[in-house]
């Protein structure tokens, strides 16, 4: 919801939260062969693709491969540009620039 503050104050790093390997092929193998790892990844995606994490942000650019950039409209990091990399298993990251600088 655009009119509601986002709770995002810092990066949400799936590599750290999930223990995801840096290598994409190793991550894909874990998704295929480790049910606990796959369930953890599914939980993280479900959590951060839902409210309140999707509140207060406006998509501004497709970054490719399921990633996109958004402008934070509401909340403590208002006016900053972020990368949503949830689909590729890395997380949500503030680019540390405001919209005008971007």
C-alpha cells in the first residue's frame, strides 16, 4: 500500500538470513535437494513479498531477471532508491541514493 509506511530501515540480505551460498549453482542445487533449505527460502520470499514489507514503495525500473528498483515513498528511508532482488534470492537493498541522484 502506497499510503502506509514501510518498516525498511536497512538491507534484508538473504545470503545472511538463509545461509545462501554465494554461488548461484550451489543455491539452485540446495533448492532441489534440501527440503529444509527450500522451505526456508520460500518462507523468506513469502515474508518479504507481503505486508508490511511491500508498503510505501513505488516501482520505478525493471532491473532484469525478476529484480526491480523502487522508490521508498513512506517510512524512515523515504526518498531513497532500493533494489528488490527477492526473486533471485539475494534480498532488498538500499542503493543509498535519493531519487534525484538516481
